[in-house]
C-alpha cells in the first residue's frame, strides 16, 4: 500500500477559543475558519495555520485533552522568544522556547527538525550510543 501523509492537524483543547486565537496569532498563525454549534453556540472549533502547519483549537470536551505537547519548527526562535518575552534555552538541534497556551497546552518552539539526510553523522552515532546501539 502506498500511503503518504498529506497533512496533519492536532486538536488542542482550549477553554476559550477567542483567547486562544489571539495567542496563536502572536505566534504567527492565522485563522483559516471557525465554527460554533451547540446550545447558545457554546462549542467552538477553529483551525489556524502557519505555513504548512495546521492546528485545531477546540473547547468541545470530546476533542483532545488539556496539557498536550506540540513542537513547532521555525526559522527564527529568537523572534518568538522576544514576542513572548521569554529566554531561549539550548536544545538538541539549537535553541528552543517553551510556552503554554491559554488552554494549558505546552508549545515548544525550536528550529526546524532535521531530516535523516541533514543530521550530522557524528550526531547520529551519539544518538545510537545513547539508545544502546552500535554505530
């Protein structure tokens, strides 16, 4: 079977979608669409996008759980750190910032994750040794 991933959109649980939308806009996301339903239109789902990344923000109880973790790769971690007034910290492939959205989800922003062909061979060997494999 030939199966390829065309897109991925994790659902993040948030209590108040408008607050979450404003927060994710600071992170460079833009609203793609929003839908409300239920009694008094109290259940809201919104899709936000930044480049090729899509996230679904939902206050529906059946959609996701608070406290999820998402890693977002960006080209300028320092700009994100400045926007949120936090310091970047060393990370595996560069620096990162750890943020928490209004729903309590952990958002780790770091450099773009390298693909297998772009990782330094010495780094790959160190990873294998850490996992107990021979290089």
